[in-house]
């Protein structure tokens, strides 16, 4: 089995326009033994329709604005390329995922599916979402490039962070699911401040349970800037120094979060490899038992044949003492 390590974490924090699927996370991994390089991308179905097939392209760049290589790939049940499916925050076993014919809304897929990248060097990698096919034969062209980042909470200045603290009604959620990005929305999905991507129809985040409308009305960049302006124009407000002790991001270190993601991902790959290794060992034990049974049957057959050949054919019942004597004299 391959032993893989994560080479690069790909940032897909922004949501996509007019796309029935969202990119949750992506990695570039390499084989520790032979150095082969692969891409692994996890998607989420934000459409209300059941997804049967997703067609994508991987675009490889080399110090230019035009990709020098485009690799086609499809995620589908027929090709057994859905990988590990995550449903409701629970990962299905690989064999159970392979039985699924379609992807439901808000389910993630593509984990532990590795797309072989060219051996030549590339400096940039993009995911182009080509088209989708739904369960009952309907198809839709997407034609969008996944990627781009959203403004991070840690990049806000201290005054804007103070504004956020004043309007925040989900203070208790900051300890378990702290705000890491500024929320966004499109006509197909919306991005929660905790970083989770939700279908447009979902009124609450599937991870932290924050309300969609409250976020889009109170903590977008425009809303925070408006409240910041109001605060600055209020003569009763005191001057806020940049070196204040306020730090909303003390519960989250981005580098640590990425390292934790990479560690969990590598552990998932090890678990899959261990599961496959156990399956191979089980098959070998079954084959070995079948071979032993066949050999025993052959020996028994020739033993009975030899006994019958050396007995009087008119004898119907074989005396056990006579059989023991014959076997002893073999």
C-alpha cells in the first residue's frame, strides 16, 4: 500500500457563483517511496437535486497565466470514484460509500480519491468544475474555476474586531466554532463565519448553528464598516488604541488549524490503507483454507479408491478392522 504525505494545502475558502457543488478542501500529496504526486479534492453537494456524476479538470500552470496541462476526471458511482462520503458529519465506510448511486444535498465526497498529476514541475494548480449529471439524467454545465480566498477574521483591525464583539449574539459558539472568515452568499450557497459552506436554502449553519440572515445582515464587510463608522462618529466613544488586549482569534491559530487538518487527513489515509491490508490478509486466509480443503478431498478420494481396489468387490460393507489393517499395511 502507498504511504502518502501532504505536500501542500489548497485554499478553497471562497464560495462559487452558480455552482451546484462547492469545494470544501484540497491537498497535494506525494508518495513517500517513489515520489509520485497526486491531488485530492473534497466536494460538497449544495444542490437540492441528487448528484450522480461530477466532471472536473485539473489545470496545471508553470509560471504563466495559461495552463500547460489539463487533466480530466469524473466522480461517479459507476467509476467508484465518490471516495469516502461524509453525511451529516459522519464518514461512511469506503465499501458503504461505493454502494451509493448518488450524493444527497449537503453531503461531501471525494475524500481519499487521488488524481495522478504529471511528473513535470508545476507552480500552480486550479480545479475547473466542468459539468454535473443528476440522478434522473438531467445535466448542467457549470464552467467555473474553484479557488480564491475570502477575507479572514484575523486580518480585521482591532476596531472592527471590537465592533464584531459588540454585535455578536453567538458568543458561546466562539469557544467551539470561532469566527474565522467574513460570511458571504451566492444564489446557490452561503459561507458561514465558522468556515462551513451551506446550501442557500439552509437557514442555519450545519456546523455551528448560527443563523444565516443574522450573519448576512450584521457581520458582512459592509455591515461591520457601517457600524464602525457609527462608532467613530459617536462622541461618547473613547479612543481605542491598536495595542488593546482584545483578541478574538486567540481560540484559533490558522497554522495550527491547517496542521491539524493535514494530520487528520493523513490519519484517514492510513486507516484506508490498513483496511485494505486487512481485506487482502482475509482473502489470503480464505484461499489457503480452500486449497487445504481441496488437497484433503483429493487425498480422501484416492484413499477410498485404493481401499476399494484392494477389497473384494462383492463385499458391500467394509469391516472397520479390515480397513484399519489395510491402512496400516500401506
